[in-house]
């Protein structure tokens, strides 16, 4: 299993967690509560955790191509939602 993680410092961590999960739930299986969420894509999984000012995003897939697809999808949606705050996702292994 291949994995990538991103951590974003923002006072709106819970809001972004909910926005991402709610958005993806329209097309794939997803769930969330106040501090954590998950999205089950066909090619892998994304798990989100937050505290008051940190959002952690963990993506995993069986191969590099699927992991890249998940991370690019999550990144593009997050950055669109967070464009006013000029936040970006920076992935690490």
C-alpha cells in the first residue's frame, strides 16, 4: 500500500474536512464527524483528521498511478474550496 500525507494549518480545519467529505459523498462513499472523515474512491482511500487548527489528509492506494489520481483529486478540490485563504496541499510520503 502506497501512502501520501498533507498537513494544513488553518483555523477552519473542521470546515474543510466537512466540505471535502460532503462534496465527495455526492459521487462516492464518504462519512465524517466533527474531527475525522473518510472518502472511499474506486482506486483507494482518503482519511482526514483535524484539531482546532490542523487538517491532516492521508491518502492510500495499491499503486502509484492510483495514488496520484487520488492526491490530485483531493488537492484540486481542497485548493478550490480554500482559494480565498490561499491554502495549498503539499504532499509528503
